[in-house]
């Protein structure tokens, strides 16, 4: 799973767990539906859910709003 944000440097929270900052690649995300949240001071929180399928890459990109 690849996470990108504009601007870069947003915290990535996957299934309620802080895992790093954008841009980042997360290997070995289990198949299934996952909640993703991006947070950056001074910007609105961004949230989505993504369905990860076996054998395919999932790309998550967000433009954060102030």
C-alpha cells in the first residue's frame, strides 16, 4: 500500500495505529478492508477506507485542506 499526501509529511494512521508519515510504502498489508486517516497540523483530517486485494497494489493519495 502506498500513501501520498499534498502537502507531504502527514501522519498515516492505519486501522487506528500510527505507522509513519507520507510519503510512505507499507508492505504486507493484509487482504481486506482497512481504515486510513491522514493528519497534519493546520489541515483538516482526511479519512477513507480501502479494500486491499491479494496480488495487487493499493495507492492512497490525498490533497489535505486547510
